[in-house]
């Protein structure tokens, strides 16, 4: 039997906004003195967790509090690029209708930017109104709260959910919720290394492109029914 619900992360899984956030944020990190950080450092430490938790990581690395306007400068810098640069990842629109079961989004991004980004990428219509954020729960990923919340809102059991995630914290959160999860490496800089990390964290499989998604979901649905 198919899964009752397919849950998608957003940034780095449906759209490539992670790249924009990392590039803008890294410039600002350098400006405030965290000059030793590279894009690899940023991705390894911050991708997949809520922005507020990421700021704590940056503060710890910097050794002092962030400027009061740090978040607004990031959002302004990203917003300036979103309109012209944000796109749905290749194959998303074609793959979504091919999967049986209902679908929703469960992301670390706060609700307003999350819905804005999905709208700019032309994907909101596939999920609306079932778009959920970690800011609606007590703890962000890697805690399972946002996945439990999404399942409850959609009135399905966590064990009947399949998740697509691009980050280690996201896979950890899905597994902690008792959900089956597939890793996605379509936006990873080092796909082979990320594949290893996602599998080691508990992903049941890893795909590189959305062309592989319907087949992988069908494979896991068969195992789920066994």
C-alpha cells in the first residue's frame, strides 16, 4: 500500500533557496569578523536547522553576539535575489503528481518566507494550505516536532509517512518521528559525501534527481506494505 502522506522539506529539496541564503549569509559572516568560514563550513553547520538555531552556531564561532540587524540584512539580501533567481528544482512539477497519497511541506523556514518562496517557485499550488513550519512547534530539526505536527494536522499516523529531505538534521528529525525518509542530493556540492552522510544518518535511500523519486517512493511503498 502507498504511504498515506508524503512530506517534503523545502529549502534544498523543492527549491534551491539554500544556495542564496548561504551565499548572502557567508558575506555577512565575513563582514562581522568570521573570515575563516568557507561555504563548506556554512553548509556543514547551518543547513537543515532553523535560522535562529543557526545564529547561535554563528555566535559561538564568532565569540560574541551578532549585530541586532544581522537577520534583517540576510533577509533583505536574499529577497533582492529571490525574484530573479529562485526556481523550483528540475523535475519537481513533473514528479509530484506521480506519487500516490497526500502531500505537505514541513520546513525549518518560518511561515511567511516559506510560503513566499514556494509561490515564487510556482509550487505553492501543489501544497496549499498544507505548509508547515518549525516555528509552529517547540523545537526545530533535528528534533521531530515539525514532522509530528505535520502528521497531526493531516490526521495521519507518523509511521504512514514518507519524507524527502536533503540535510542530516532533517533525516534525523524524520527518523526520530518514526517516519521513513529518503535523502536528496540534488543541490549538494559533494553528492557522494552527502549521500554517505544521509545513509549513515538513517535514510532508507538517496536520490540525486526527481526523475528517480517516483521509482524510489514506489520501492519503499512495497516494503512498507510487506
